[in-house]
């Protein structure tokens, strides 16, 4: 008898996983790539689409604007996030947990809600603008680049804040004391020791802000005014009723992916050999500040966090205002809720049903794939790992387009069904579940499962009896995270929905474009409530608290 | 009670031969230790027997039956882990019962056997506790009870003491030895700690680079190391490498007439002697005919309580560390003093410098 490879439960899982990823991710993206280099009419190979984007001023402008939005959103998020992290970890700030919770809530609420809430505040008829005008401060309406950057900075700062705070928490105070005893003053110590040590964390938060900024579709189309970006251009090119241009739309998508990828590579390069694992014997303890400085520090922290949470509060407030159609009247009522329940109840049902369906798929496959990646080091598992990085850099608009191109023809003609939306949510969020379950497994010693096997448990039983119970809290937290992102998904659903399969974010987006702020707010409040509830449960079952969310 | 036979086991990882033709017989009821530095292949070999590594070639037999093609969960083998691998979500009792439940034993029998196993490791009162309420030493006792309660044919232990502090290590070491004796279970034990191996084992297999250097009783391994590696790994040893052998087999160091016959025909030899196997004498001391003498000056004195060490710079060559029994105060103030080290030939180990193999010095 010679040693041979024997197929077991896990090799079956691997085959299924590879098949799923091939059909739902590799194939659609391949179609986008091939459409981008093929002439719409003749079907010949061409680079004309890319030449147009780089050559024609309108498309050039979209590319440049996207870069500005990416860099601007990133800088804004970093300028808010890093000071907040420094202040809350290094000094005694009252209500630190409250700040972190509010930051998480701002993080998980969908960006387009922020966009239209800011319009309600600082748009042409915004109440805050009117209020400021009354006391003599005239502000221009926020439509345009400024509005986009404002929304993104306040929306994405929590990534930088939470990652930097946990990075700072992992720096041994001895290192900073050593710098001080060697003659480095506070500034020199910060720039020469603290900042380099925390740079990997800051830069990964900044990277997230950049990638999400250029990928977001809802915010620029609501608050962007005339500013064209790659994401909105690709959407318009594809959906234009007359003369839709799939070749150009695909090429725009490819450029968008390329920009994201370039930034990811840049960040990886910048933090190469920077993965500093220090042995943490002492934890840093926050210092007390003098009364005046302390008040200033509190003001800065709370100003940032309150500004970030303001949109959600405005939305909730608006949803209870008295309204008839688009016009608000003084006083409070449940009119808006009555209207959505009367007119679009299926939208609410759809959102919960699709998200739940997608999350069930994500949890089952994500847990199993996470196991394979954490415990089996094979070539196929390695390939799976790198393919699963793809959804991180492919914007929802692009993935939506890829799905339409791929699944509106046989053999898998599913456009217009609920299935295509569920599968889209599934594949976009699968990698997050895979990573979180792999991360949990890395903390569960492999020897525990070997102990079970050596005591006579088959591999499947060992997993169910020993590994899974230990993973469960993490899996549930991961599932809720998946649910939060799935129920708030706008860009890909906007491309894939038909009347029957409309979801809450899509309905909110359309209502906002119609000026129906009342119904939009009522739906958005339901979304925020569902999201907030999920966050609450995650907080209860997870001991890592807010760091789960980044 | 089972004899273990390992036949020509090979395992290659990319760039390294982890196990190189391992051929071992372990007697029924024996406490057999695999000893070597990290990366020597001892854990790989243990995991091959347990069924978690698959050998490239070779056979594993337990009680005459081949088990190397069997999945790990069907081998009736108890395994004790370095990191305890206690199931943290189960009580102590459930941990110990796990293997019996997998075997579908009746509830009543499980309860009795679990209670007996826990008594055996003196944890009878802790059955309902959760593992995080136990100390490291107690957790490893649970691991031990869990492994023996299934009445395995053989017991495998992978550095079970290395996560414990020194005092507990000695305590649990004795417990393991007593338990193994009373159950009479064939045990393969992996460690990198040579002292632990000497104390606990019936026989020791010293490994390095995937190869077996020597199999023998603790006394044999310590007193008659088969290779230079064994000599330097087990216990402390002075090694004088690559001594030139003069015409007729005289050593370049000291007086060596008695060694001439075994050295004849060699250019070079490596000499080793244990710290405690030589005496420190004055330079005028007579040298017995069955001993070597090396002269030098005391370079450094290290006092360690019940013993002390001299570092002696030899006149022609290397430094040697010598053990001083029952150090007296005057003996500690001898830095710089001229001394003569007397090395009885019976205590001198000679090795072939090229092959590292032992040359029997005195027949």
C-alpha cells in the first residue's frame, strides 16, 4: 500500500468553493475585461475604449475627479481619524466607549443616507444653511466636490480612527519612554517613534477610505451636482436608454479597478517589513490633561463624532415630521411611515429577505472556506485566498455591471430575479466572512482538533463538536456584519433591481432624486434601526467590540 | 500493551529530509523517548505514528498490525500535547469522556471510567470545572487522563512539560512516570530536554537532522555516546576538535602512549571529556599510566552553590571547563593558578572527526 491522496469532506468543500468563485466572480469579471477590449459593433479586438477614456476631456475629467475624491476622502478621514485616535487612547477622555460606539454607527450606516441628510442641512433649501444665513453667515449650497468630500470624510473617518486606536494600543509604553530617556522631546518622539510604529494601521484605514470613496456611487450622484466620476460615468454609460455603450462602460470599470488595485499595491509597498509584532508586557495607560487642554480635547473628539452622527439623527428626525408629499409641515406624525407601508411594503420585505438569504449562504460557505484557508495549505487554497481579495477592490457598480453582462443570457439567465441580487450580495460579502472565520480559527489551536481526532472523532465530527462551538461567537458576529453591509447595499442593487425586487436603499435613492425626503427618511430610519440592532448584538457577543468592524 | 515497530520511515519536506530511514523497535510497556534539538524530526516522527503526518515511505506496526494507512481517528492511540489542547468549552469531565463517547460506550461505563481516570491524576474533585479555572499543570493532567481513559494501545507525548514552570515540570514528570509504570502502557515521549529524557526514560533515541544517532538506556547514552553529536547534546562535554595524531599514534596534547594502538593510522581525532570526569591537580602531580594530563592556567572560576567550575586555558590550545566537587572557599580564589588536569583514559571519548562516530578508546 503506497501513500495516496484521499478525498475527504474538506476536499469536497474546496471544489465547491472554487466552483462558486469561478462562476460568480471570475466569469463575470472576465466578461467585463473582455468587453472593455472589444468593439461594440464589429466584435474586433480594440483599445479604442481606453483611448477614449484617457483622451476625451469628459472621461479624463471623470478619472481626475475620481482621484481627487479618493485622495480627498482619504485625507479628510485621516485628518479626523488620527487625532481622535491619539486623543482617546493617550489621554483621559470621558465617554470613550460612547465615542467608539457612535463612530461604529456612523461607519455602518450607508453613505448615501449621509449624502442626502447633508443636503437637507446644507443644500439649496437646507435648514442649517438658512439658520446660518439668519445670523449672517452665507454658505454656498454643498452640491459638488466639496459636498462629496465632506460626506466621505465624515463617513470614512471611523475606519482610520478604529484601526489607529488599536494600533496605538499595541505600542508598548516602554518604547516611548525609551525614546524620551534618550533625549527625544514629545514632538520628536511622536514623529520618530510613535508614528512609524502606528503607520501600518493608519495607512490601512486610509486605504479603505480611498477605495471606498472612489467606489461609492450613491453619494456623488446625490450630492455631486455636475461632478462626474468614474463610478457614475460607468453607470450612466451602461444604463443610458439610448446608445448605452457596454464597451466604454466596461473600460471605465476596468480603469476604476486598476486605480483601486494600484493604491492597494502602493499601501502594501509602503508598509513592507513594517508588520511590527511587539511583545506587549505593559499596556499604555491614558494620561490626565490640564483642565483647559482637556476641555479642548473633549471638544475636538465630540465635534468629530457628533458631526459624523449628525446625518443619522437628521434622518430619524425628518422621518417623524408631518408631511404631505414632498412638502413638510410643522409638527410630528407617522405620515411617512404610513406612506411607505401603503405604497412599498414589498421593498422592506425584500431587503430583509435578500439580506438574510445572502447571509445564510455567506455564513455556511464562508465558515467552511475560512477553515480551509486557515488549516489546509494547498495550492488550491492559496489560489482561493488570492481570488477572494478581488471583491475588496471591485466597486459595487462594476460588479453589478459584470453580473448583468454575464447573467442576462443563457446558460444562467437570472436577471430580474431575486436570485441574482442574493448571489450578488453573497459574492460581494463572502470574502469578509472568510477572513473573519479564518482569523478566529488562527486563534484556536490546531492541536485541539487533533486531540479530538486522536480520541476517535472523524474529521467532520471533530469540526462540529470541538472547532465549530469555539468559532461560533465569531461566526455570529461575522454574520451580523454581513447582514449590515448586505441590507445597506445600494450600487450593485441599483443596477440589478426590477420593480419586484426593489430594496430599501434603491427606494431611498429614487425617493431622494424625486425630492421625497419624508419617505426616504422613514425607510432610512428602518435601515438604521435594523443596523443599530445588529451592531448592538455584535457588541454583546464579541469581546473585541468596535475593532470587529474594520 | 503493544510493541511498536517503525520500519524504514522516510518523510521529505521541500528542501529538508525530515525523517531519514527511521528504523526502531519499541518494546511492550517501554518508556521510550525521542530526544533531539528542535527540527531534528522527533515531533514529525511522533505525528507519523499518531497519524497526523503521512510518511513518504515506510511502515508503522503496533502489536504486529500495520496502522500507517489508517486515519488518525481509527488508530487507538493516546496523545498528549505540548499546549494541552484541552477543549475549552467542555468541562473537565466532558473532556475526559470525549474519546469514550466517540467509541459509543454506555453512559454508566463512561461515568465510571472518567471518574477513575480523574482520580488517577488526582483531579477527581474537578470534574465539573471548566478548563480555564485550572492551572497549567492541572490542565496537562486532564490531557493525560483524557489520553489514557480510552485505554490506548500506545501513549504518545509531545513535549508535555515544556509549557510548565520548573517546579511543576519536575512534579508532573514524576507523575507521568508513575502513571506509565502502573498502567504498563507503551509510551513514546518527545522532548528536547536531555535531563528530562535521562530521568524519565527506559530507553532514549537521540535524533538529529532526521536521523537516529543512538538508541540506548540513559546510562549508555550518557556514558557511551555513539557519536560526537550525542556526546555534546546529552550532558555537558568538553570537546577538543581535530587533534593531530603524531607518528605512532601520539596525541598532540598530553601523554598518550596507551591510546597509540587505537589511533594508529589516523591523522586526526576529536577528544571529548565530561566536566566531572577529570580531576584538577597541581602541576607537580604524577600522571598515572592510564590517564592523560593537560597543563594550563585557571582562567575563570564560577561558583554555583553545591558545585563550581574552572575554566582552564590549556598551554597549547583550547579552553576546558572542569567541574569541582564540593568547592571550598580557598578553591574559589585560584584565578591565574597553574593546574594539571588529569583525564583517566576510561573517561575519555574519542570520535572520528570526519564521521563523528565513536572510537572505542580502551577495550
